C-alpha cells in the first residue's frame, strides 16, 4: 500500500511538472531589469486577473456553431472592491477599440475592471461587465440610486482561428472571468481573450511580466499584461536578434480557403500583419494621470523591441493605472495626492519598456500550435530553434 501511495505521489508530481508552462526566461532568453515575484502584472499588490477560455469544435466553419477559439480576460486594478485609481491611455494605431476611455481622459480615474476579448464581442462583454458591477454593488454606495459606469473593454481580432461572427462569448463567460480573477501567477498563451490570437505569425495570446525599480527611487513595481495579436513573421525580434528572419522558412500560419476558391493554402511568406495588441500597465508608484499618459506612451518602445511597427491593420491601444493614492477619489470633498518626481520617471519608463517586451515574448513562448476554423493552423514558436538562433548570435551560451 505504501509503495502504491508513493507511486501515486510521484505520478502527481510528474503531472504537475508537465503542466508547468514554459516561460521566456526558462529558455535562457536574456532580459534587462529585475522582475517581481511572479514576473506578472499581479506583482503590483491588489491587481487580480481572471480568464474564461472557450474552445469547442473542429473542422469546417459553420457560423454560429464554430469551431470556437476565443474568450475573455478580466483585470481588476484593486481587487473586487470599488476603488477608482488614477489612469490614462494612449493609442499607437487606431484600427481597434477600447471603450470607456473618454471618461478616463476627462476625469483622470479608472473606475471599472478592464476586460479584453475579440473584436465582435466588445458589446456583449461591456454589457455583461456592467451587470456584474450592478449585481455585486461594485460602485460608491454613498451615491444612493445615482450610479453610472463606463466599463473598459478592449479587443483584438481572432477571425483566423475563431468563428468570430458566431458571437460565442456570452454574459456568463464574462461573469466567470470576473469571478475567477485572483492574484498570484497568471496563465499565459491561448487563454482568455488571447485564445485565438496570432503574434508575428506564431501562436500568440496573453503574456505578462513585471519590473521592480531601484529601492533608492522607491522600489516600486511596474506590471504589464498584453493580448498580443500583431506583427509579421519577418519582423519578430527577440533579445535584439532577428529571429523572425531566421525562421522565415519554418511552418507558419496555414489558411485554408473555402473550397469554392480552389486556391492553395496561404503559407509562411504570404502572412501579413492583420491583428492588434492591447497592453495594460499597472504600477504602485504614486503617479497622477498626466504621468500615466507618459507611461502609456512608452509601451510602443517595448513593442518596437519585439519588431512591431503599429501597422495599418493593427489596433495598438494601451492603458496605464496606479494603485497608489488610494484615498484620492471622492465625489464630495477635497483630497490630496502624492506626486512622483518627473525627474525620476526614467526608471519607470524603462521598467514599462522592459516588461512590455518580455510580456510579448512570454505570450509567444506559451503559445502552442492550434487548429481552428476550416482547419486553419497557427504554429507555436519553435523553442529549440529560437535557442539555437540566440546562440548563433551569442546572446546566450
């Protein structure tokens, strides 16, 4: 009996090890800066992340039936309690959507969770998030019956793999993502809103990372979460190395046209950028809205380090918030806030750029080959090949 129990224990340990997701640093990819405990957006205290992943069916596309490869990701800035935080946003290229941003610009506060999904599900997710907030009284109860909210919902397009206009994201999926949101390690790759996404011609999706700045500047944390669905194969750069060009002849997105088209599948060198990237930046540094605008404006530099250019077909939209100044929000009285020095902002800029870069590569490393509608196939980043290329360029030994 003891031997049997021991074998069962070993089996469970092995299974857990197999389930552990490989991240970019596990491959030896070098990154600058110091990450937090989880190397995730949740290293900023109070931030919670939840996913609902919807994968169903295979084979030929039947609109409204599938196959389905999509989902919802939810981010709470300060847990499941109403605590508006200073925020701001920035757009690199506008072929995309993020709701609720007008009031953030006007008021300087983010008052809702942030949700990310596919392009055709923004309305459903927004309405379901509003209902969740109403049901859970996620608002300032001192207002009595007077309450309004503009949920922040962003999107990227997953129509290569997913029956996107079948509208498979339902209110219950949104509620599940919000209910399941938690601190700690964050799932990456084909999960939540990132389920059907493509990045630089490989399987993309959700990625996250964090940086802790020097203690002499406050030791603050910057955390980033991306939904990466952008970029061409040849653009992909990892640790300064033109990995995409080196992998030009490897398996890429295979798109099978409808039978009536009588055309060959579209292969590697024909793949062009058709997607977007949403980036959420969190920090516990005491930043005011105008400073968070400056943080959001640095996100494209991290994307650029991975090879992104903000192409015409890409919606590149970023939001940044600070969990500091917890008592700054009030509808009825004057409040005070702490202001981080502008002259020290460089450390936070650098942390944002570094965490954005690593979050994107984490999304790619976590991506696994996936088949979707009409057996369209997106291949995962080949880890062994990436390691060989980085060794070739003397980036790793």
